[in-house]
C-alpha cells in the first residue's frame, strides 16, 4: 500500500478544503513551519485507517475545529497497481466510502471491512510499528505498537519456533524441571504456600518462636527472684522508726515557720494599701491646685485677645464700607460708557449694511442660477435611480454558483452512470424520448430509459441507483428557486437583467457626480447662503462709514479705561471683604476661648492657698505611712523560702508513703510470678524444644539444597534454549546491521525475547543498556529499528508506508546526515513520508517535496 494524496476539510485549522498530492514511491518530505498542520495530517491519516466513522472518541473530537461541523478526510492509496480513494466523515452524517475512480465500490461497514483487509491482521496492521507520532519515537509507545504486532511480524519471516529451540525433548525436560520446582517454590524463588519447603520453614519458625518464648520465661523467673530481694531490702529501710520520727518533727517545724511568715506578709500588705491610698489623695490635691492656677491664667489671656480682636474688626469694617462706595461709582461709569459703545456699534452696522447692499445684487443672481441648475441635476439623479432594477452582482454570483453546482452534480452523475454509443450502418437512427441519438456520440444513462429501435422495438435500460440523480434534482431545484427569487426564468435572462442594472448604476453615478459638483452640501445650503446675503435697502440717512468707525473706536477706548479702573476698585473691595472676614473670625475665636476659660473656673472662685495647704497635708500623711512600710519590710521573714521548705518536706513525706505502698504491692506480684513459673517446669520444656528445632532445621536444609539444584538445572536448560532462539531475531538483525553501521561500525543490538524489543547496544566488547544512552542515541536506534521492520514487511508482501512526524528531534548535525542516508537507503523499496518543521536541518534530506493546494472537497 502506498499513499498518493490526502484531502482535508474542516479538520482543526483546515476549515477550507486543502489537498496534498504528488506523493512518490520513495522518500517524500513535507517541511513547513510550526502550526502548519503537519501533526493534523498525521492524526488524520491515523483516523482514516484505524477509527470508524461512527466513533466519537477523544482523538476524533480533537480533530474538530473550534467552529464545529463534520470532519471530512479523503486519502488516495495505491495497492496492487490500482488507485482507490477512501473518504470518511465523522459526526454529522457520518459515513465511510471507498471509490475506484468515479465508481463507488464500498460504503458503510463494507468500506470499513475493505480498509481492514487493506491493512491486514484484523485491521490492526503494521502501521503502529512504522508510523511515528510527534514526540513518541520510543518503540514501546503507541497503542498499535503492541507486542502482538511485533510477534506476528517476527513469526511471518521466521521458521517454526520448535525447530529453532532444540525440539520437544528440551521442552519436556524443562517442563519437568519447572513442575518439580513449582511444587516447592514460586516464580520469584520464594517458598510456595502449601508446599514442603513452606511447611519446613513454618515448622522451623514455629519451634524457634517457642524456644525463644521459653527462654524469655526462664530469664523472667531469674529476674523476678532478684527484684523481690531488692524490694524487701528497700521496704525495710523506709519503715525504720527513728527515721520516720525525725521526718515528722522537721515537717511540724517547717509548717510553724511558714504560717508565721504568711501572717507577717498580710500585715505588711495592709499597711502598704494605706500608704498607697494616702499617696493617691496627695496626687489628686496637687493636680486640682495646678488646674485652678492654669484656668485663671487662661481667662486673663482670653480677655486680652477679645479686646484686640474687637479693635481690628472695627477697623476692617470701615475699610470695607469705603471700598464698597468706590466700587459702586466705578460700575456706574462703566455702564454709561458701555451704552455709548453700543450706540456707536449700531451706527457702524447701519453704515456697513448700506455699503454691502450695493454689492449683493450680482451675488444673489449667481446663487439663484446655481440653485436652478442643481434642481435640474437632482431630477436626473432621481430618474436614473428609479431605473436601477434587476439582480445585483452578489445575487447573480449566487445563481452562477448554483448553476455550477448543477453542472458538477450532472458530471458526477454521468461519471458513475453507464454510457451508450450508437454506430449506424444505414439511415435509420435510434431515439430517446423522440430525439435521435447521434452517430458515435457518448450518451450517459442515469435513470430508467427506453431506447426506440425503429422497425424492431424498444430497449429498456435500468441503471443501478447511486443517489447521484437525487443530487442533480436537488441542485436543479435550488437553481429554480434562486431564479424565481430574481424574477427570471433562465440564467441568461438573469444575466441580461444584471447587465441592465449595471448600466443603470453607471448612469446614476454620473448624474449623482454632476449634482455633487453643483451642490456638494445640498440645495438647502445654497439657499441658506442666498438668505444670508443682505436685502437691498435704502442708504439715505445712514452715517458715513469712516466717521462711524472712528466714533466706535473712541467709545471702545473710553469703555476699556473705565473697565480697568472698575477692576481695580473690585479688587480692592475683595481685599477689604477678606480682611473683614478674617477679623470677624478672629473675634469669634477669641470669644470662644474666653467662654471655655470661664467654664473651667470653679464657681465662686478658688482659694489657692487653701488648696495648697490640703495638698501639703496629704503629702505628709503619705510620707509617714511610707516610712512605716519600709521599716516593717526591713524585718520581714523570707515567705518564699519558708513556703519552699514546708512544701519540700510535705512532698517528701507523701512520696515516701507512696514508695512503701508500691514496694508492698510489687513484692506481692513478684511472689505470684515466682510461684507460677516454678510450677510450669520452664527449663525442662526449653531443653525438649531445642532438640526438636535441630531436627526441623536439618529437614529445611535438605529441601533448600533440592530447590537450588532444580533452579540451576532450569537456568542451564533455559540458557540452551535461549542460545537456539537467538536465531529467531536473525531476520531483523540482518536488515538492521547495515543501518546501524552507518552510525556505529561493527555495532549490534541485543534483544529481549519477552517483548521483542532491543535492550542494549553492543559496541566492541561493551554492551550498554539503552536506558542509559543519550536521548539522541535512543531516538536514532528506535528509528533504525522501525526502518528495518518496514523492510521486513515489504519482503513479506505486507508493505506499508513509513510516516515520521518530527522524528529526529535530538539528533546532532553530523549524525542527522547519516540518518538521511539511512532513509534514502530504505526508500529504494518502501514509501517514506517525513513531516518536519526543521527547515534548515532537513534542507539536505532531498526526496519528493510535498506542497499544499486548495481543493474542492466533495463528500
């Protein structure tokens, strides 16, 4: 199978139909910038071959553009020397169709089955091995790149496995070894549950646990005897009568000292409270004396401020009155001058009107002629506008598009319909619906048709239903509706009416241009200009223009001087007003301060000497009490020390009582423990258990040796079979060797027989695990392995194109050229499609360059 073209419509960014064709047999390259849509093309190919049209899976939804709508994809493929077209549409009117030329050969489920047969192996095919999605170069990625696909490929190009692995005898021996080992051990080498090895381990563990428990019991018995002897000795020491009496005397003395210290501290605290109260009384008396003194001083200050503020307020009021009178006089003078200026201005306007009236006659005649010409042009504009009828260019274009759609539908119908050609020997002609069939003319038959054969009869032709005839009927019906909307019976009539409309529009534009030249702002604007022209009036009695101008200038000069003087008086009035306001505010503030000072003074005045005497008396009382407190505190006993001593002795007495009770209880418990352990014969049972443990350990050692022998035998048999199975990878190694040598001479890959993937790269005598190699080296190995798989597919008759979407991301400049050589080497037998955005790096790749072009996508 080889891809020849791809068409996309409404797929992600490709909302308009696009086509990519001219795919060659060998290396094909689509090198475009990011966001061109290369990954979209890859995902579209994958969807066509592996996802049914009825699917709404996540990867199909991801193909839908932001604007929504159905996703349509077409792919032209060549197989067996013939070209077929696969078309799929998802979501709205989902469908799958396969065409050969213009003929529909399969659709719906039959088309999906056709695609599956094209891919082979139940529709999964080998594409997952050789189609590399962007960022997924690793051989272990991709839903289609499964172990089954690789194993199927290897089996199809290798001999039978049994003949390559030593035959049935080796398998039988290995099977017997594995069965015997399975009875004893698991696949991980652990003892199998329920088996002899596990039972022996459990027996040893059980006896070991019992021996340890008995040993612990024996040790606990000896420890209990030692603990009871020590407890009895300590209890005797605590119960000594002399020591108990001494402790009692010390505790009583400490209690007496603590109580005496507590009473002394209470007396001292009472005396201190009296001293604190006397101190507070002294402070209050002193503060009251200070407040009265300050209030009297503030009252005197406030009285002086009020008197000063009254004098300043009176002065400011007089100044304000003078400024107000001067301002009124200046305003009156300005009013008189303004009246004189107004009269002089009116006289000047009369003189100007009289002078301009003589000039307006000619201008009025010119404007009246311009108005008449503009009205005539406007009449022509209205006449040509009424003549604009018929379809416009947009409506005609819609009809033209519908006519092309009818022609396309007819062409599609005729392409899929059977054709007849008549060849005559005589003059008698065949006819259809009364019309003779021309000699040698190709006639498509898209519906049930009767051909009349004169002198013989008739011939009925019934072509199969393809649905194309319905598309023609739908297209023709849409064309008829569009023509009826335009009031035309044929498309030629619609075109003629559109041409007449175009001529009328040209005439209308010309007349409108003439009107705009005569009246760019409209006729009303010209009439307004005419109305502004002065009407003729009598010039008799009007003042002379020169004298009126001089009179106005003199009046304006006088008015200007008086207004300047008035501005000065107004400014002086403003200053006087501000000064009066400030003086009044100061007076108000001074009165407020005086009122506050009067409010603070005590009623009826205050006797400062009396207040000072009370304060001094309170001070002496406080000093006396403070001296008594200090003297008493100097002889005070240490209350904290007395309390600590009493608390310590009390705590020690309680602790000794608790120790005596605890030791008595401990001795009782130890007696019971010793009595119980002595009756169980712990030491005799410990000796018996140790003997049983020796026997169980010997049995376990025997089983462990048997497991080791079986495991060694299995390893030897497996190694022998693995050596034979190395030939299983001979085909892929043979295809891969020349590709690897392009990068690493004499290098080889080592393979895993479990997942059929390479595990390490061997260069010389050193084998390196693939996981520790650089990202670029892993990428190159994975791509070379895929190219080898592709060649094997081709040799096995299951050729599939190799598609690489930005597959060489981490490869350096030197190796990338050798990878290009590898691609060209494989492209001699297989089709390779490279999608990349690295325009500079892939400039030297060569191959068939692919380009995008618009397409008329037909679902």
